[in-house]
């Protein structure tokens, strides 16, 4: 996603855009590097929802997301899906809950890591439904999905982008999706609310940030350029292929949504006593 935008941005700004991966520590290494960069608009971060979840998971971060980084644009939103093996006897979320309750101590669910959006949603679902699912964290969605397909997991909680190809291929069954609307690619799969569970309306998001103190004119220029790019049919369709909704939400609205979402994620993390370790 970042390379796709970077190539378009390079063309529109008529200067090179270099994409550098800084993985590690739930995204904090990359975020910290940008937070400590020059506030001139030439260094930006493409980050995800974990930026507002991590403060509740990891104590003493080297930066404050709301003080040291300024939002430029929310690029897109994405959902998570509950999937089960193709040969699972259940076809709905309620049937899955009934199966787990009828067989205590025998079922589990996988996610792409401790403290991730998938873990937070999975824990909330487990507690709300009164189940005893065991959480099994993996290093990536692909590893976790392989375990679901292979029958080592009763269910998985992947991001939609990772799960949709496997669902389309008939290797997995999708039972429910987070957020407040269905996906066109799996229009028969209900949202959690439609399946009778509340509190799963939040989406994960992808956003662009710059160091705090960057001149507002620079932020607005960068925001407008990237918003134009993600709204083009070429890029928007590519995002849709990845299971994402293009939003192109500007700096102020994005900042307000981040603060509101942060409180919701914080309550869920505290309720489940979730840690990143």
C-alpha cells in the first residue's frame, strides 16, 4: 500500500519518495523514528491502529502518539473476520458459540499476535459469549490461517485482507465480520451486530503521520496530495482488492476519531487484561 502511494506521490510532487520499513516492537520502532525526525513534512509515517492501542499495552513508550506525531490523513479502514475450517460443522456465529459451550476445554482461536486488534476483538467475543476459548497467537495472519485451514485451530480472527482470498477459494468459512457494514465480496456474512454481539463496530485503520510541529501548510499539502491519490479509481480498486475501504479522512477529523477510538480500545484492553507480551 505504501509503495503504491509513494510511486504516485513521487510523480505528483516531482521528487523521489523513499519507502523504508522499520518493523519491530508492535510498530513503535518506526513510529519513534518519525516522531524524532525533522518537522519539515519530508518524513512521514504510515501507521495502523496499533498506534493508539500500544499505549495501553506497553508502558513507558519513547513517544506520545497524541503529542509527538500529527495526523495527516486516514487512508482506509479494514475489518476483521471470524473464520473456521471449511469442514467445520458450524455455519453461523451462534452455532460456533453453541459448539464451544457444549465442549468445554476443547476449542481455541488464533490471531496474528498478542495485543493486536484481532486479539482484542477475540478476547471481547470470548468473554461476551461466555466461552472458554484458548488464545493462540501467531507471528502473522498467514501462519494463523494455515493453522485454521489445517484444523489445528477451531477458529481464527484474521484481517479481512488476508482472509478473503482463502474464503473465496473455499478453504475457510467466514462467520462474521467486524465494523458496521458487510463486505461486497462476502455479502452473505453478517456483521457481529447482526449476529447479536455488540462492541465490534470499530475498524482498524491505516493512516499517515508527520512529526509534531510540522507546519500546517505542509500537512495540508501532503494530505490533499495523498487524498487525491487514494481516491483515483486505480488505487481505490486496489485497496478494495485488499479488503479495505478508502476513507481519505483529513487531519482534524482523523485526530478526533483517533482520540475517541483510543478510549474504546483502552476499555477493551483493560477489561481483558491484555498484554503485548
